[in-house]
C-alpha cells in the first residue's frame, strides 16, 4: 500500500518524521514535486538524498529527520547525528510537494510525519514491522506526550512527557537519582534550567520534582525539540531520546518608542517628516502595514500625509518606514504635543508622548548650477543642479515657481501614475529622488539670444520664504553638416540616381536618424526633374517640386533620381536649392550642382561669338 502525503512549501515549514532503522535492509521514500523527485534512502548505516550521504543512521535507534529549505536553492537536513545542505532549487522553489511512502519499500517504521505543527501520518510500517511501536525497544524510558507551552513561556518537563517503567528487578530497585539525562541536542528556541540555572544534564528525580524547566525564547517559532542521552547507572548501554516541544503562538503587543529624549524641533507653521529615527515600533508577529498608530491627543500640532496634505488621526508603521507622514505645527504655540499609541488589532502599546518646539528656520543655498540640454529634449534636475538645506533636520524644503520658462515646462512625477506632468511646486525630496525635470517644447529658435532659458522660484520652509532665485537653462547648439563626397555627373545618360555619396547630411553633437533629416526643396532644377520612387516593383515615380522634400533615408535607399527634360548636345549645368531640416535645427539654403556630359560621338552645338565692324558684314560658318 502506498501513502501520499500533501505538503506545503519547505521554505514555509520543515518536514519532520521519526524513523526506526532495521538491520541489512534498504528503506526508500520519495519527496516529489511537479518538476523533480528526491529519493530518500536508509541503507548501509547512512541516510542518502538521491546519491548524497547526509547523515549516519543507527540500527534500532530512533532518529528524527527534519528537512527545510533555508534558501531558494538549499535544502537543509537535520538529524541527531548531522546537519547537511543539499543543492535543490527545484524542490525549494516548488509551492506544492508530496511525500510518497510505499510500505513495500520500507523496512522498519516511520512515525509522526508532521509539518506546520500538524501530524500527517502517525505510523507507517513495512510488511516485516507491522507490530512495531515507537520506542518499544528503548525501555525502560519512554517519551510520550510532547511538551506544550505558549510562546515566550516556561513549563516543567513532567512524567507524562518522559517516564520510567522498570522492566526488571534491578530496574525496580534503581533510585531515580541514578537515572541521568545528558542533553546531546540543545533546544534551538529555548533553554533547559534546573532551579533557574541553565544546565546540560539532570536526573529523573529532578524531573519528577518539576525542577527541570524548558523556557521558550519568545521567537515566532511553533516547534522545538530536545535530544537527551539516558544513563541508568547500570552496565546497560546509554540510549538516546528526542522530546518534541510544541509552541502555541501568542500575539505580542506592539511596542512604540520615542527615539531620543529631546523635543522635536519644527518650524512655525512648518512640517517635519516622521522617520524611524524619531518613532520606532517593534512587533515580532505582525507586518508593518498591520500595526496602526493612533493619535490619542494633539495640542499645537497635527499629523498629515505628504501626498494628500490631509489631517489624519491614524496611520501605519509602514507609512513611517516609507516616510510619508509629517507632523505639522499649527502656529498657535511654541510648544506642541501629541500622544500616540500603537495597535495590532488585539493589543496595544503604552502611550508615547511626542513633544515639539517651534523655532525660527533658516535655509541656505547648497547648489544652483542650472542644466544644459539639446533642443526638443528633456533633462532631470538633480540635487547637484539644485539644492537648498534647512537649518532644522528632516524639514521639508519646497520650491514654488513664480516665473515660468519661455521655451519649455517643468514636470514632476505624478505619484498616482508614475508619469511626468507639469508642475509649479516641488520639494527637495523630489529633486533628490530625480522626480523633477525640464522639457523643451517650443520650436527651435534661430537667433543666438534664444539659446538659453530660465525660470524664477522661491524657496519655502514653514513660514520662511526666500527672495527670488533664478534657475538657468542652456541649450547645447546643434549643427548640420552636408557632405558631397562625389560630384553628381550624368555621363551620357539622361537619368541617374542621387546616392549618399552625392549628398549626405549629418547632425552633431546629437546624431538624428536618417528619416529625421529632411531635405526641403526651395528651388527645383531648371533643366530636369527630381523624382522619388514610390513603388520599387512597378517602378512608379513621384515628382519632387517646390515645397516638396525627401529624407536622408530616401537617399540611403537609392529612391531619389534626376532626369533631364530634353536631350542635350553639349555640357550643361543644372542645380536645385534646398535646406536640411532636423527636429532640432535647420540649415541655411544650400545648392546642389548637376552636370550633364554628352557622348563623345554625339552631335555637338558650337556657339561662338562673331565680331562684326559697324557697317560691314561677316560670313557664318557651320561645323
């Protein structure tokens, strides 16, 4: 018969079971996931994970095996004899697992398969061990009920947890003071004390007198265990036992603390962000977003959220961590006070009083360097470009634009959409987090006097407002260079393609893509026609006239051509006038020259000047 036990992720809770090995046999279990199976084998005195030995095993000695993923790639094996790590990322990252136990592959018994403080199977034995019982071979000491206590508590180990049952006349005469227990595996989340002193050994008499105490360390753990070696004071071989410990979770009240004893300085009618350096909350069993801090009483001050600027009476510990809660001075008194408590839904902390003192604030300039950018681009304003500092620590410094820039806009990140939108107010925090930028929006100016821009602003902190400051914006000049690497010559042909060797435009310091470099025709050729191929297969052409254009990409793809209107019998010159237009700058008017050279054997027209004196005549000669 096969038993399949469903498990949760091993990163969440360890899998534990007890195994009683038998001699000269192999026992095999399978830990399975959707992508990988791990074989556990007890053979030749060892426990193997696939082919990797992870611990020794002793015949007829009960051993507890614990498996837990301590990282996304590492599976930890713990037994009374060893601690080992096995690389197994597939199992450790799996959410759904199962333990497959086939009694035909088991020799001996597996007891108390558990996970997450739940017993999944109490006893699974092979065909040759159907009548075996846990610890049956280990008398006269029996480990029965697990020790159970509340988180952070203490409890004596009693006879119902570990008891002695004599099985011979010698054992009946044995004094309880001669039954010694030595701790071989210490409790991981607590300690053993005898008469309030930490110990590593005790007697059965002390146990019966309720003097052996297990004290939990208060951590958020739900299970523990204690390994002991028992000596009966006789010639019998000492035997090892494991006592399981169950810890019941208890809600811990949150602890609210004021960090530092001095009054909190704040500007009159100003605000100061509450940080973990001012208020601190400790709660080991609740997430920060579940711990709420409530305003019990406030005098002269109030609390508000930075984004909404709304007065609040309750906020979370996570909002303090995120630094989005501010304490604001009402401006009615020099001394303010607010009383706070922390709640987690079941219990609450002691009341903490936060006292404030309003003071005069001063703001000094740290940096105002301005920015440089290309036309039709944007640049982030950082703390290296613009920074002011208040005389009060953690005080919010704000900027208010009073004179907008002429050629662009100032934008801030919208917290709701995480996109830049136009703004006229921003804070030093937004600048430090690179959430403020200037974006050029106007057409590129042509005169040198428009190669810069600026905006005027005031710095504010509480009631403090500075004089006007100017933030300068300089545009990096863009240049267009046009190259004619080869002259455009129609050598005995009336039609020819204009290539990038004949006409090539380039912009710097920023290089625009070829389709953004547009050749605008201001004056077309006189003796021929410019055309663009619009259908490569059919060869369809479209004429380019005055006001038309083509791009550098068209030239790169050999789509632009020139054709003479009529056959010429002599060398003729033609041209067209153009300007190059880019997204940032336009060039001056430029001329592209065209030369036609006829065939050497063709008819040539010779045009010579005839000199005739006044009143005389001259003969014409034809060649």
